[in-house]
C-alpha cells in the first residue's frame, strides 16, 4: 500500500499552532513532550502502551497497534477541543 502524504490542515499555516496544541494537550495527559518536536510524543505514547515503535521504518507494527498510538493522541486532542467548545458556549450563555 502506498504511504499517504502528510495531512494538510484546512487553514493554511496552522501547522505550528496544531503542533503546539498537541504538545500542550499531551503534556497535560502526563507525557514528556519536547516543545520543539511535539510529534515525537508518539514514541512516549507507544512506550506507555507497550508498543515497540521505533524511529524510522515500523512495517512490523499492526494496524491495530498504530491505531492505538494515534487514537490515544487524537482522542486526547478531541476531548480538549470539545471541552474548550463547551466552555465557550457556557460563557456565551452567561453573557446573554
């Protein structure tokens, strides 16, 4: 199967902000995150899940294992986005 190209954000130039958001969310989740390399948090997540993710080629990983790593990160980010939206809606309701 051909490797997918890197996903692009809907808003041009949002890469840096999304990386910073990921770093902050994962730091709050208790992971060690290097702010200059937030994508490396996947190795911390993999280690905590007992998944042997290495730098470079990881063709031996099952789809399930890769999904567990990405799901942990993406799930935490989505939960935080929902929390932020709920907080914003609550503020708007109290202002009116």
